[in-house]
C-alpha cells in the first residue's frame, strides 16, 4: 500500500469517525434550543416577560451557559418565543384546514388548538416586547393571517359561519377568552377556557342571531389600533 493510499484511508476513517459525533452534537443543540424556547413560553405565561432567565434555564433542564449560548439576551429569546408561537399557530390552522372535511369543524379545531398555544396569555405580554417591523415577525404574521382567513372563508362559503366577521374578530375573541384573569394564575384555567370557547363558537354559526355593531376587524385593523 502506498503512502498516498494510507493517507487517504486515514483521512476517510477520521472523517467517518467524527461525523456521527458532529451530527449528535447538532441534534443535542437543537433539542436544547427547543427546550429553552418551550420553557420560556410557559414561564412567560406564568410570570410575565420579565421572568429571570435563570428560572427559564432551570425549567428547560439546561445550564445558564447553554441558554446564553443560544440566546445572548432576553430580547432575542422573546423574539424566538414570539416567532415559534405564531408559526405553530399558523401550522395548526393549516393542518385543520387540510385534515377536517367539515368547514366549521376545521374552525373549531383551530380555535381549541390555538388556545393550547397560550396565545391569550402570551400576546398581550409579548406585543410590546418585539419589533413589529422585524421581517421574520411580519412574515409569520402574514402566514398566520392567510391560514386563519382560509379556514374562515371556507366556513363562510359553506354557509356555516356568519359573514359579518373577519380574522381580527376571531383573534381578539380568542385572545380575550384564553387570557387568565388577573391574580388567578393558570392552574385549572383550561376548564373555563374550553367552556367559554364553545359558547363563542356557537355564536359564530350561521345564520347569525344578531346584528353586530361596526365592521369586521382584520389583523391590519388590530395593528393600526396598537400604534
């Protein structure tokens, strides 16, 4: 065997032996990042956006150094929580639309699954903590609006959903009905949320039982109202 062959064989063996470890390290880093974001979401729901990052690290089961390796400061972590919640909520809407043959069943599924993402507690607390001009935030907001709008349009076209509402109306009600009352915390709150969401959904069915004041609200209307 020539020296060149030995060198090539050695290099190949080295590459093959290090590749699984590199892949494993990347997988571990991804899992740690996901755990940190999930822990931050739950901690923010319970204690607000100013929750100590040390508490987030403990809840995620990682060290402080690991948290700061992924997120250099609170703003970066809150940004990722915001993007993750919006992306997951949009995905819930897309899945409901694709998998539910009944248009109103798709809307109902989305409403209850969106409640599980704690958007009622998160949205008010995070709304002042991230940059609305951030292109990534804008992209996820637009995706969310498209996906929810598609569900509502399908239900309206089928004559199952009243036609005098829009995405903004749905998101306002969803946010308000899933937000824990001041001083109550979140323990056991879901049993009230599910009950009130069902009452709300019954009120959305067509034909409408009343005439709503004002005009249907879009997400653009909501954003304009926050300026």
